[in-house]
């Protein structure tokens, strides 16, 4: 689909509701069907889980920035970021299945790392132990800080990296 990590972000609007539901379901539908649920039951459960997640995110991160990730004007994902002081909390990042593995997620994470470098802050996130994205986070320098049987808390700390030089920074594709 897209072989570039160039992307832009725009605020989520009411017109993006179908995209957000599709992204949520894309990450969970196959597991529900594999567990023996029928298509109708899976859809009902996905709808209930989607509403619960939205409510949880609004309650826990009321000031978070919600954005649509676009490449060449095509909406391919979503990003939910909560900024508090020098900490950037990556609450949620999701890409449509066809957009995964194209460098888009890496580009978003590199842009967040650049932002953290500029403020001397850190990026924190939580990822399911079996989520393939965990390998990407590790490759990009995120370290495990805690966890339980299901989730790993990870952090990338700009201050632990030292000053960044212009020759070791990648050109980011994020639009202002």
C-alpha cells in the first residue's frame, strides 16, 4: 500500500467514527471468531468493548489529543496521546491491517521521540505481551519498566539517551 513513513495527523472528527470502529475491530475480531463466537455475537461484543474503551479513555485521559493518521490524504490509523508535563503517554495507536509493516507506525513513534528529545521528557506506553508491536517498540529503544501476565509497561527516556545530534536523527514525516 504505502512504502513511506511520511504521514500527517489531523484531529479526529465525528466523520471518523466508522474508521475508529473499524480500527478497534480489526485488532480483535479474529480472536473472537477463533474463540468460537459467531459473526453476530462477535460484532455485538466488539461494539460493547468499543464503547467501554472510549469511556475508559475519556475518564483516564480527559485532555488527550486524538488524531487520525493519514498518508497521502488517506486515513489509515488513529493516535491517542496524553501529554502531562514532560511525559508523553501513548494511550493508543492503531493502523488498518493493510497499512501495517509499511513504516508508518515507526514514523509516528520517531516523531514522538523527537518531541520528547526537545522537551527532555519521556514516552510511556502499555502493550499486550503477545502484541507484535512490542518488537517495534524494543527496536526503537523502549525499555520494559514493569508488567504483569498480560501487559508490559514500556518507556523511552530522552534524558537517558543524551543529546541528539543532527546526523543520528531521521527525517520525520509528520506534518505540523
